[in-house]
C-alpha cells in the first residue's frame, strides 16, 4: 500500500491518532470516520471501495471466513492447527471445563474487616472476596447505571482502546461508537473494553475507591505534588464487556494489586498463585511463539475458578496470574495500586515485564520514579521508627532490601540505557547508602523485628502528617519570598531614626542647632533613665536588660 498522505480527501489533516483506510481502486485515503469504517471492521475487508468507487465498481469485498477457532479466520479449516484463545470455539470449550473451586484459596470478609491494620498483621497474599460492602469505603453508582450513563459522564468523543476478543487484538474507536455497539441486540463480533481510566472525567465524582486501596497506595501516599513526572492515574477503571469476552492470563502491570467490583452482570476469574515455579512457567509461556494456542491453566498444578457476581468486590494480591471470562454482559469498576506489603514481588513482576519487552503502554507509568520516591519516604520511616525504639515489621525490612537491590541495578543500567527516572531532587547514591545503613543497623543491633503491623500504620500517619506540614511550610516560605516585603511599624521607626541621626552626623547642628539640641536632649533623658533603672536593679537576679536597644550586664 502507498504511504498515507498528509490530508484526508475531506481536507482534514492526517492525524496519527485516527484510523485511515486506502481505497484499492482510486488509491485515495480516508479517515475511517469519514467513510463510516471502524478500525476493527477494516480487518474484515479484503478489497476496499470508497464511496465514489463504490458507485462504479460495487461494494467492498469482504474476507471469507473459513474457521471459527483461529485468530485469522481466513486460514483453511483442515484440522491441522490448534484452537487459539478468545475464539468462539475456545470460549465454548472453556465454559464446559471444570476447575478447582477458588473457595480453597479465597478469604471471605465483610467490608468493615478489610483494613490496612488487618493486612499489615496477616499479610495480603490471597484473594479477598467482599459481599457486604458496609465499612469498605467503596462508593459506586447504583446498579441501574448504564453504558449510556457512562457515555454521558465521560463524553462520547473520547477515543478508547477496545479488544477484538476473537483476534485478541486491540483497536481504537470513539466511546460513542462502542456504546452503540454494546446496546445493539445483534453484535457481529465480541468487543471488550477494559482500559477506560476515568479519573479526569465527571464520572470520577461518582466513584470512591476502597479505603484500604487508598490508604496503602504508593501514588496516594508518596507521589509529590511538585514531581517533574506526570502523576499516574490507575485507580479508577470502568470495564464494559459483552457476553463471551475473554482476557487471557496476565499479571497486572508492575505487580499491582487490584480491586474489582461487579456493578451488574458476571465475571469468572481463573486464578493462579504466584509461586516461583508458576512465575517461571508464566514467563516462558508469555515469550513462546505459540502462546495463544496453549491454555496456561493447563501448565500449572492448580488453576482456581472464581465466579464474581453482581454486587461483589474482589481484591487480587500482588503477582497473581489470572484470566477473565465475561459470562454475562457486564459493567465493573476496578483499580490498581502499589503498596509496601509485597515490594519484592512488585519488583520481580516489573523486571519480568522488562525481560518480556512489554510496551510502555502496558506498564505502570513511571514505575522506577515512584520507587525512588518510596525509597526516600521509607528511609524517613525507618529513622523515625528507630528513634521511637519501635522495630519495623519484617515485611518492610524485606521490602527495603529488595528495593535497594533494584535501585542499584537501575543506576548501573543508566550507563547503557540513559532513560533515567531518577527525580531531580533525589541524590540516588546517597539515598541507597542511607537505606543500606539503616538495614545494617537493624541487622547488627540484634533487635528483633516487630510483628507485622507494629505501629507501622501510626508511624506512617505521623510521617504523612509531618510531610504535609513541611510541604505547607515550604509553600508558605516560597510565597513569602516571592511577595514584596511590607515594612512593619518598627522598620519604619528604625528607618526614620537612622535618617535623623544621619542628619545630625552630616552637620545639621550648624544648620539647625535648636533642632539638634532638642533631639540630643531627648536621647540624653532616655539614656539617664535607663542607666538609673540599671543601677536600681543591680542586686536583682535578672542580670541582663536592654538599654537604648543594647543588652547590658
């Protein structure tokens, strides 16, 4: 195909964010929206005829379907190639399979029981299911909230990424077009929307994330307001999937933990524990050329099935490998967060992403930058806990050890890969040295580490309050330095006095002897009175006093 021109025939400039299609007859280019061709539809066209050529040469020619089990449905169905993930045949087979129940590994809790204190004490290593929302701090729209309501709050012109499930490929379209597709009774293909982050829209006001996710979040606790890097927004996602949508096995970016709430509909999660063996198998599977032809659940000892119904919230810990099937049309809300409880696993997942050459679009934004911010704040926390004679919990010490190793590796890598995410105001080598010193102190002091959660929450709250106070004080100082100084009454009096004395010194005595005598007389009276007061207090215990603005004994 010829190179795309700078302008569409509609005379609108070519925009890389918009899909364009070339007519196979006249060779003119068109924005897909100008000729009513969506990007996910274009892959089904074999020979495209633009509206002008359509009149003479007839409609566009579509590709012929030869199979229902391959991403490329034009491949001949000769039985020689295996089923690929996401196809209609795959989904039917998946629904007929049996799996161990997730009840073996789920922790069922009430919303009021899911607190940072609980997770610090008991760890966050297994998925948590909440059916009673009271006390969780989660605020959501009512179950009557529809996909059209999403369009109203977010805006129909917003360009979104959708997944063509049968091809397991993503494409872009306007939200309004997706809503039209979703509300049609007949859908020619299965499209899934899982990446609509809406923190910067009006819909954000309708959703509050669970308290535990907000209080533990690295972004919420450690990302500075004055950061050079843009703040990551990954806490509020809206997921809209039609029946039979499927997302293949994955680990959420950066090893983030996830919260999901099904507003209406149903989702089925296939959960795999992140053991060292399973993680190694997952990395090998992810990099294999036939990944889509192998169901990862078959490669591990146990793959658990977890059905999440309407009104249920699921918390997935760091590193858990999971695939998701939408068994009914569904709207869900969710979000991702990094935290202190599983720092080592988060770093391991990030390094795996690097080895797999995961595109930046699918990685946690500025992951290394936030790790530097966290390291700086954890150093303050360790110092404060030491000053309070409170041993830090084991998970925190292990996390700092892992963080030190990662920071050292990233610094060395900058020599060959100059893509630094070290914040400007952080001295990386000094920070690593100070963190190492704190860890060595703990190792050499023989002080037993605290039980998980020992004062850590309160220490963190004090540190957050102290940081906020310091930031406010710093902003106030900066404002005062920038604002013009308004002289006080004392400043004005001092300036006037200096001018008077200067006039006396430069010879005013000759020009105005009466004025000078008057001024000097007043000063003499004050001096005499002050001296007399000093003599009368000679035997007093207060030995220092002010005389004419000077401290005397």
